[in-house]
DNA sequence: AAATTAACTTGACGCTGTAAAGATTGTATG
DNA sequence: CATACAATCTTTACAGCGTCAAGTTAATTT
C-alpha cells in the first residue's frame, strides 16, 4: 500500500528522471534499478511503465537531461570567455571540469548512451549532439581567425575533441591514480601541442 | 543433470575466463552473466564459485587477460617499427586499432575495470598497467632523442596518451557516426599537433 | 583403506526487468 | 449530472540474475 495525498502523482515522469539522475550521480549506474527509482518517488515498482516503455527509455531521458546540462556549461564558458584569445582552452577546461564534478556522468553518457553523436560535419546540425556542435562552432571560428588551412579544419576539430575527451575519460576513472590536479594541469597538456589557434589558458 | 566425460572439469577456471571474454566481445558486457558463462562451459550455475569469489573477480581476471593481449599488441608494434622515426605514431595507431577490432573491450577495460592505472610516474613500474608503461617508455626515449625539454616530459606523455585514448574511445562508441575510416585518419589527427618528437605516420 | 580436501551440483533466497490484469482518478461526452 | 473512456497507478506473477548453504563426487593425502 503506497501512501500519497492523491492516487495520481502528476509529475511522476519528471521526478523519475530527476531522482534517477540523483541516484546515478551518487551511487553510479551499476546499482541503479527501476524499482529503486520508483521507490524513491514513492510509487509502486511498475509505475514507471506508464511513462517509459522500459528501463532503457528512462536512462535515455536521463542522458538527454545531463547532455543539456553539459551543453549549457560549455555555452556559459563561451559567454564568459568568448572574446578572450584562449576561449578554446577554457572550453576544454570546462569540458573536463563538468565530468570531474560528476564522475559518474562520463561513462553514463559515453558508454551507455543511445544519444547519437555525429562527427561527420553533416548539415543536420540542429539535431546533433549539442556539446559537439558548440565546440565545433567555436573551434572553426578560431581557425578562420588564425588563417588555419581550411582543408585541415575537420581533422583539427576531431583531434582536439578527442584530446579533451580523453583527458576527461582518464580524469574520471576511479582506478586511475594521478597525483596532480587534473583541472590545473589542463593548460599544461594543451601546451604540449603547438596549435596556432590554440592559446594556453 | 550436467553431462561431461568426468565429474571434474580440470581446466574450468581458464575456460571460464576464455568463454567469458568471448561472450563479452560478441554480445557485450550488458548481457553478460555468470550463469551464461557457466552454461557455455557445460557446468552448473554455481560452479564458478569454486574458482572465483564472485562475478567481479571473474570479470577482473578477464580484464587482466585482455590487458595482457593489448600490451602485447603495443610491444609488437615497437618491435616492428622501433627504429623508424614515426614509431610513436604507429603505436598510437596500434592502440586505436586494437579497440576498433574489439569494440566491446574499450568500455569493458576502461569503465568497468578494477585494474589500476598509475599515471603518476611513480617508481613501481613493474606492477603498473603495462600498456601505459610501454607507451611511456617509448615516448620518453623519443623526447630524449629530440632534446625535448625535460620538465615537460610528464605532461607530454599524459597529453599524448589522453589524445590517443580519446580517439579510441570515440572510435569504439556505437552511437558515434563518423563517415571516415578511423584507422586511416589517425595520422591526420596526429598531424594537427606539431610535436617535435611526433612524426606523422 | 580411510580420511581429508577440492570441485562440482542442487536448491533456495532476494533482487531485478517486465508483462498482464485490476483499481483509481481525471476528462470528455451525452 | 451521469456515463463512458482514457490515463495513471497498483498488484500479482514470472523468468533470469548473483549468491549462499548443503549435499555429492572425485582426487589427494595419510
């Protein structure tokens, strides 16, 4: 017998997503279960099936929410440092910091996700993974300004994205030991590569 | 009733590891279960508990086996191209190719693993994640040869490792669309960064 | 030959995702 | 207002899962 003011929960769908994200960020994906989220929302174990076809569909909704949050963090960085010469370095830092602040998000977004990421520079920009499009847009603008050879543009964007992505991956693995502070070291890592359009932080 | 020549299976432990790896590489980690591996080996569902304390311990053994295989792939590359000016580029290529050939291995090794990776350049080299030590050793030697500033050595190794690691990560995500051939593009990606010790492939 | 240990089976437990059927509520229609 | 209907939630049920405990068989030691 579930106790609640009214039989109907009204905002259950959104609450499932919120509580679900909370559970993943605190306890990780491994111990995540539909029944736990349902219990955390005070409903029966099968209630989620009124709003999601199955577990994966809830996970997908959670991933979309986190992706939007991530995208906003990147955009805020551009807003703050857009005119600075080292925007791109700041953007990379923001990328890594977002996942360092929420270590469980990384593998959740990038190894469990069904959210599509199009690295092919196709025209359907509006529907693509927003964080990548944000990164791409800024990087291309800077390359233009630095008169970087146009035929190398696509490769440069993907190389940079991979680089930052790789740092975030290592920085959020709990079985990796690194005595330095990832966040403070990012500018040093970027400094290893002499890109004309890449300023140090 | 399980049918087998003899009651004792003898080599069950190793067979569990091998069949387990086979299952992970074909069907992925998500659908992997102890009971399936046991069945695949023709033993009862609790038989693995004679050789492993729990599921995680079997997974760990599987990860160690794959890591050794990965390490060998890297070492073979050094053996083959050790005297060439672009060894490091070849090594990066081998890194990525290993995981492209076995896409399930990447997240299995890097987001589920308990295998420790020490990026801190501590002295206990013998017990560290062998693939990283192999990479590190070669990179440091090349930097020495190229008279790369010593104080930047550690940062350069980690930056490069992150970069290659990031490419492998993106290349093995099934929800990433990329119309080019990752393997063939790696030299182009490396070319984006002008490192004195990094030759193009 | 007997005793001991290691390897494996069987059966059970609680937890999981999910399907089906029933109950309750909100809403639209006469 | 009353009735019908659709949406939301509960209950029950089932198979698969990891794991434990107890029992069985084979190999090893004494």
